[in-house]
């Protein structure tokens, strides 16, 4: 896989920032020239740092103040942060909504009636018993190398009384090349002593909350409601420097992407003066493929294959179920590309991911 990945990078010419720059011929991989990826656990600080040539790329963090582990922050190859800072590290001009949307995460809004998506320290006590928490349990593997590093972790999805419903075993693969960062998240969920049902819900499954510059411009106040009816008002904000634009594999753009299905969706914009493209790639082996896109203009970029009823206005249902000791695996790739990538380039990455 590493050889094919490096050949792909060479063929796309991702080091070129100018979209008109001609792509060079594929070049043979040279591990000695690939950036070195380090994966460094720090149990005392409840985090695992991921570095590329000694500079931060992201970190797997599991502080007691969060209700799930997350990758935070996420940076481009040039070091530009592409994730929102609030509530952990607030920045001027950011929206202060949805405190559960931190970094790059994986969860669902209705698992045996428990809401793992919306849980945060902001939840009032009256709602706490309906919330689920994902608890980090162990780092099983942390290994770096040229162009690629691997982190394997175990977590448990537990109810309000800390009784586990699911075991989560996740393998992260962090990749680095000139002008590119990429994250594979391969997550196996295993039901424990009882059946587990993922009731169709729009809140899921893999999501990233992006920096203000990657939001889509908005001129009106908006109110968003979660699955339990709790509302958050998103006020009108200054759109200076707000440049994001969604595009799906099916050719839909902007707000029209939300609630539709596709193999991948890309989000393009300019952050700190640098053109940037983020993409989430779905995999044909995933339950619910092709995924629905819970892609909001206010900065939530999520792929949700388990929300069929919510996204079809009740015309179809999935309600995916695992029996005791049954398991399923979800595979996703997240790309952070320096430059304005084309749909054709994202499709090339997609073919590499799924073959």
C-alpha cells in the first residue's frame, strides 16, 4: 500500500500549488526522501502526538473533559490548522455552537436510545442519563516510519452508568507527502453482552468541525436542532475570509450536498491565504454505502451512512443492528490537500483507497 500511495502522490503532482501546473510522470517511491511520521504516546497527558519531520500534524486526545476521543487539531502540510479551535482553544471570530463538535471524531446519535453525538460538559443534568460516552481504554500500537505512521487504540462506548455497549478497535494510518496529509480511520465496533441498534439518526458518523475560513458564507441567523429537540442558534457572522464550498462525487455543490448520497465529498477554500481542499472518502464495504452527507455550511463536515430515515423524510429505513458479539467495520479516508484539487484528482484518490 505504501508503494502505491507514493506512486499516486507522484502522479498527481501535489507539490504544485498552481492548479494549471502540469502533473509530472509517476516517479518511483524513495522512502529515504519521504517525510518521517512519528506517533508518540503520552499517557500522562492523555494524548498521542503525530509529528511529520518533527512538526505537529495532529494528536489523538482523550482528556476527561471530552465525552469521546478525537483527533485535534488537524493541520495541513504547511502547518495551517484546518479544524475549529473552540471550545478547547478559542480563536477570534469563531462560532461558539455545538460544543461536542471538536476536531475529527467518530460516533452516532442513537445507539440503543443513547446519544453519543451530542454529549458534552454543556449537557444539563436532566438530559445526562440519555447520553453515551466513548472512553479510551488502551493504545495497542504506535509506530512511525517514512511517509506513514500507525496508531491502534481500543475504546468502549458506555451508558450513563458506565456500562459498556460496544468495544471499539480503531486503526489510524497517518500519511504525509509534499502538499498532502491523509488519515485513514478503520474502526471495528463489536457488540458486547446485548444487541445494539444504531437507530437511523442524522447525527453521525465520522465528522470534522472545520476552521471558520472553510465554512460556507452565510448571511442569515440559523437554528439547528439535534435528535432530542435541543436547539442551538447560530448568529449571523462577518463573512470576510469565509471561502468554503462543498462538492460531492455526484456533482452537487454547496448546500445541496446535505442529505444526499455519494462516494466522497470535498470541501475547498482558502485558509490563512493558502488554497486548501479537504475530502472524506467512503468505502464500498461500509454498512449503508454510499453514505449520506451531513455537510453543513456552518462548518460541520460529516459522512453518515446510518441516517437513512432522517435523510429520506421517513421513506426508507436502515436501523442497523448488531447481535451480541457481532462486529462491523467502517473504513474512511480523510485528505488534507494543499491547493485547489479537482474532482478528477479526488476520484483518483478514491480509486486508490477502494482497490
